[in-house]
């Protein structure tokens, strides 16, 4: 279940090119950018988001030259930032993107079309 920070982020729908963020929105947004600032996490996010459905951690781990626990740590950071959600099924954990958070991020960074 999303934490209170997700509710704050979802309430921000104005692109930064149109209005400044308030301090709480800026702090929450910075947490998202911090989570995505690591190359492994950014790649994990791209694999999960582009999968079109959920992805098993068993399919993610072989894509990287780091240990399983390291992948788990990076996935935890993405979860805590509200970018992905997951569900354990037996031995494996399945991940999917939080589409509302990705839409928020897209809106936040959108710029008006030039004439």
C-alpha cells in the first residue's frame, strides 16, 4: 500500500515548467530522482516498466553482474520511492511499475510544445 509520500506526489500535477513545487513536493520528488540516479536502478526500472506486465525477480537477476542481494537492495529502493510494487508468490517475488507514479514523473517534467 502506498505511503503518504505517494499521496503528496499524486497531488502534484503541474509541470515544473509552469509552477514551482512546494517544499514537500520537492522533497518527495527528489526521493524519486535519487532512486533513479543509480544506473542499476534505472535499468531495473526500465526493464520492469517495459515488460508490459509483471516481472519475476528470477528474470531480473541474470541481467546484471551483481549479486542477488544487491538486486534486492536496489528493488527495495525503487519500492520505497513508490516506483514499483511487488508480490511474493512462493519462492519468487514479482514486480510491476506503479503507473501513477510514472505518469506523475512524466507530467512533472513535461514542457509545453513550442509554436
